[in-house]
């Protein structure tokens, strides 16, 4: 009966770097991971928008690359990088 259980808030989590014992990296890796996830999400939201607009206008959407057009954002990104004019 002498033991007490300490309850913590479900919102209290230790810092991700402190929990792993890392020091001084400033969370750069986590920031880069978040940016990449957001960019991929935006690419697939754009794909969904293009498919919806294609259906509303009764024309084919971007469904020619990969299965159901799932590779379309990747091909769009490659096209964007290739078409860039680089002048040193």
C-alpha cells in the first residue's frame, strides 16, 4: 500500500534527441525528414487534384505512369529537374 504510481500527461514526451542520448545535432535530421514527408504529401495531393479535375472535365487524368498514376509525381519531379537550365 505504500507505493504510489506517478501519472504523466499523455502529451509530455521527452525531446527526441535527449531520449536517444544524442547531443548537439540540433535536430537537423528530423527537420529534413519532416520537409521530405511534406513534399511527398504535396505531390500526391496535387495528383489527387489533377485526377478530380480530369474527372470533372470528362477527360483522362494522369493515369498513364505506373499503376493508377501513382508514379506521376515522381516523373513530374524528374522532368522539373531535367528541364532546369543550369548556367555555371
